C-alpha cells in the first residue's frame, strides 16, 4: 500500500447543518495530521461556508487536499425538489435514519432534475475555491435494506422499452438496465464537476453487492480519479457487509454465511479484483471510527485491515474522523510504520 495515498473522512454534518463545531473539526484534523501522512481529507456535507473555508486554509497550509463529500441520489431532496424512488406499489420507501444528520432516502436516477441536483447544490451552497475535488456518495439505487429499486412511471417505461417482463427468469436483465442508468447519470454528473476543475472520487459498495445497486466498477472507474469501496466488515448499518447481507438474504430468501463474506481475506480479494478491472486507483475504506452498536472496531482490527490491504493503491480511513478514538489513529500510525 502506498502511504502517500492516505485519506481520511470527516462528517461535518448534513444538509440541515453542522454536527460539530468549527473548533472541534479543526482540532480533530490537526491531531490526525500530527501523526499521519495524510494526502487528502474528504469532508461533508454541511453547507457551512465558514467551516469549509477554515478547513481549506488549514489543509493548504499543510499541503493536503480537501474533497467535498457529497451525496448524489440521497439527501439532496432536503435542499431541492426531487422525485423519490417508488416501490412496486407506487409508494416512496421508508428511509433508514442513521443519525439526526443522515438518512438513506433515495431519489430516482432517471429524473433529469435529480441528476442535476448535486451540481446545483454545489453551485448554490459551496465555494468551488475551497475544494480540490468532490467525493460522490450514494451513487446508486437503494439496496435490499430499503425498497431495492425504483418503479416510478419513468423507470417502468425504460423496463418495458427494454422488453423486460418480470417472470422470475430475467433478474440479470433488470440489473443490467439499472447499472446502465446509474452509469449514464454519473457520466453527466462527473462531466459537470470536471468542467469546474475538480478531481473526482467515488464511493461504492463492495463488488459482490454492486450488481444489486446498479454500480458497474469498470465503467465508473473511467470517470474517477479514485474509487473507494466500502469494505465495512464490522458495520451494522447501510453499506456494512453484515447489514447488507442480512437485507439481501431476507429479501431474496437466501442464506449467506457471514463468516465467508465479513472476513478480511475475502475483502482483500474483492479489492484485488477491483484493481484488475479498474482504470483508476482503488482505495479501500474501512472503519476506523468506533460507534457502539454500529461500528464496533478496535486497534487490532485496524491493524489487521492495513495488513489485508497492503497491496492496495491506498486506503481511506472511514467514515468520520471525529468518532475515531486516539488509540485508533495511533493504530493506523503503527500499522503504517
């Protein structure tokens, strides 16, 4: 693993406002910079110009890049009118509420207004001069943990035009259509951010789950400067491997042995496969924060992750610096030494 490609994520808050004070954010970043060779910080997505400007100045003084962490097909309805994904009965799904500043409500990726929402929000609420790049999150359909897909009139027309009729034998056609929808939407969005002179990082599921949410790793890699697969082996929340496996099994009447999928040997193989098919670097993200009941991590787990991903192009310390205990950051430093 290249220690020159070490990234950390900071949750400044949601679109409704910051969840931490400017002082706390500055202190946490300084603490990390003092012991870790960080290349970039991914921070979002509170539209607080003072916090963003402060962090940009702080990082530039240390030669570190700042990326805006920005959701694409979730959360954006808080700031702009957006059409939600609809279940087969025509009803919006019930979002998973992670905390007061983040919910997993999803918006249809075929709606042209939804596709433009992230770009419009960036222009209205953020100063491009503060950021070296954008890190695009929630670039997918909802997983089995929510409504799974969208069956709005627009999406149903796309399915019909493709000759899709659900009879229990054409799931792969359904998945392929959704994957193309996400790829087409992301191409438009990434082109828009490139025009602003910004680099692009993408947040994706681990490969064995990407089919179910419409993410095509080879296609997306042509649009990005790096991709971060969420290798969250200890997370009981959306994108966490145990959480998503439970949802998949419940929805499809399957039985996966979690020990086969939520171990670091399997995760390392997933990352290695991504490296073989990707046109951009792959930086696996793993949980360094500790959130009781959601991400029960430890210094030993963090060191094991660094060992597992030693052949990766870099890593992303996920997903919130402000929830990372000092001993976890020290474990990263020790693991890199």
